[in-house]
């Protein structure tokens, strides 16, 4: 569950005076910020409702999210006002992620708007939770939870949606196999005359799977199976032990019966009665949000002009530059995109999605900037394996195997999908550091997880090298993944003269381990005399033993052992030669 600091923009404006300062107010609740051209009462009611919806999802998930995520909700007051921002010909509302910011866009207000808002909210929660659902499951889940209804100290999920029930009874039934296999580009997801079937049958199927006694016990297992990459039809048959045809028959009987099921969640929602004060809205933020909604293919010229105007209007704001970066990226102008992202970063843009996109786009021509951005992201989200692997690949390209090992060494579990790349990177780092015993273990794991001919070729190359352990280290194999699906990524990074300098290294005999009041100090006797390296935080140091494992150290003099040290030169400590990054015990 993601903690959402919502930015609610209720846009009741005419095209001619959309930016009229006299019509826009700003209003804040504990977790939402509203920019509104509607009246104060409507805005206040919207904030109160969103606070209660947020409270429901937080209680159901039973945990407070780690970090606020900016969220914008745009609500238009009429079809005419909504038309320039409509996603497709039938969408009355939609979720839109752009330039590192998230939007829920609604084409109407009133009682139905509340249901639509929850529907789009579910899409947002699913996205930030990393859930990758096929369209029928994505929309069906959102529709199911859009019906939440407060009943005292409980919340009911599963209310019937009359328009869906009527359509299921009157419209031609589309074979369930077609609905299950429909992708994001399918007519069943995009065309007015066909999309209704996916929404109707998707909602009904999720309703049956999640709430009916015959299916509910295995629903969580089904979702996990889909998340693992199994297609919908195969997942249904695997988990429930029924053919798709049999499940389709159950679904048709379920929709024709008069016995639907619901679920009462025992949660007592907060009573939000505060009278949030209204203040004049900064027009920069209003224009930025509305411009983001038009930042789509076909509107590049006007979008670029508006963003450039905004950048000149307030040179200290990073958002216009981030949006310009995405605009250039979409047009395959990678150099211009990196430049714009760099300006946004320099002005303080630090959103996780922005850092990920900037870091990966900058890999080829600006690897130092890529390392900086991805390191920031790693600090924000240390559990993300994709970030660790991307950083490790950059460190290997920069001839810094110790840096690569430092971000990979404490990973405890890897999915089958990520295993080939992870073990390939880890083995490369170990081979570069001459940790041959550790590399043998890792290469064996790579062999066990190899899926493609390329994986198997890489295993054979490493095994041959290990058999001839006195030969020079093998070339680095990055095995870069595909870029973000919504944008075309440039070619994989290669070594070039633009690479940052390698981390300083030194060799010698490890002779003493000093325990300080705060931290530790390693003494290494080198050809240039004794050198001292501080360890302020042991969790930030990789210490590799003779068998590739971690080494336990005791304070005091040590039996001399040949080591290689990677360190960061110290700019503050006068009694040390640097900050220890990697301590490798030579075989």
C-alpha cells in the first residue's frame, strides 16, 4: 500500500479562461492537497471523501506506507471541458502517469464520480504496489472496490453495479477465453463497442473469484500465479483445477442467479469534519497539471511551448524540465532528454520513477550521472533488485567490481525471472576480484537458472575461464534488460572514455583491526608503509573471505594476510587514508 498525498484538482473551467486566477483555490487536508475552480463546499466534501477512502485501504492493508507519493486528481465539470483531455472515446475517467507524477482524471462530478474516483484509486494502488495485472483483472478489481459502502464501523465490498448486471443480461456474451487473452492494445480494451464486454465480464469474474464460497479460498494463490508471469487461462486451470470452459459455465450461472456475495470489512473509518481553509491557488501548479494531461503523442508542439514558458516563469522549479525530458524521450531525442532530466535533477527532482528513468537513459553517454541517480534511488528503495542490478552493471562497466559486489552481496532471494542476470553480474564481479571459489558457486547457480542460449553460452564461457584460473579476467557481460515499456530505450551502455575513474585500490598485508568509539579502522601494511581505512558503517562495507563468504573480524593485531582494498579518499578524516568500501582477502 502506498501512502498517497493526493493533489485534487477540480477543474470547472471554460477553455477561454482555464487559467483565470480568480477561479482557483487551494485547500489542504491531512493527506490531500486540492486545487479547485469549484466552490469551497464541493472541494471540502471531496477532500473528506478521499480521506475516508484512503483510511479504508490503509486499514485493509494493515500498514502505513513508507513514503508519500504525490497524487493529482483532475475533475472536469462538463463533457465540453473534459473533451481536450479525454484519453479515448469512451473513458469517463482514467488514471494517467506522467513526468513522475500521477493523475486521476475524471470527466464528471456527483455521486457517480465518487465510484469512478475509487476505481481509479485502485489502479494507482496496484501500480505502486508493483502489481502487473492483465486488463480484465486490472479493471475487474477496480470495479469491485469502486462499490465500497460505509456501514457504521464496517465497509461493504461487492455491491452490485446495476449497469453491469443489465449489460451482462442483454449484451451478447463474449467467450471468456477472448476476455482473458485481451491485452492493452486489444479492441476489447479500447473500442467503445467492445470494451464494455471486458469491463462487464471482468468485474463479474473478479466478483465470483474473490467473493463466492466456491472460489474465494484460492483467490490469493491465483493472483500470485498471475503475478509470476503465468497467463490468465493457464493460471485459472492450474489453481482451480478446472478448464476455462468450466469456469465460464460457473460464471454465467453466477451472473444469472440472484445470489451475489459481498464482504464486510470490520474497519472503522475516521470521521473527517475539519473545515479546511481555502487559499488562492498558485497558477504555476494549475498550468503544470493541465499541461501534463496534454503531454501525449500529437500535441508535442503546444506542450513543449507551454513547458518552456513554465521553465522561464519559475527557473527554480524542476517539474517543467522533467516533463520536457519525457517529451524528448518519447521523440527518441535521447541526448536532449538526458540534458532536460539533468536540469530537473539539479533543481531537486528526486521521485523514484524519475530517478529510474533518468538513470537508465543516461547509462550510455553519461554513466557517471546514471550512477548518481540510481544510487539515490537505491537509498530510497533498497529492496528493489532491478535497481541493484542496474547499478552493478554500471559499476562493472566502469571497472569497479567491488562497487558491483557491494550492491549485490546482501541480496537474499531472487525470482526465477531475475536469476540469470543477477547471477551473471555477481559472477562477473567475483571473477574480476579473483574470488574464484565464490565465482564457482555463483556460476553453478547461474547454470541452474539458465533459460536462453545466451545464458548457457555465458555459463560455458565462465566455466572455461575458471578451469584456466591463471588467464586474464573475462570480458564483462552486462545482459542489459529492455527499457521502460512506455518509452523506447537507447542501445545498451558500452565502455567509453566518458566512464568515471575507477575506485582507488591498494594491496598489502592486513595487520590490525582497530575498534573505535564510533566505527572501526583497518590497517594495511603496503609497499608505501602502513595505511589506515575507516569503517564508519559496517553495513556499507563488503568484506569477502577466501571462500567467497563474509569474514568475522576481532579487534586487535591480525595474523598478516594479503588483501586488496577498494576505498573512497577521505576529505575530512586526517588520521585515515580513506573510507573502506571493499576488503578482499586474496586466495
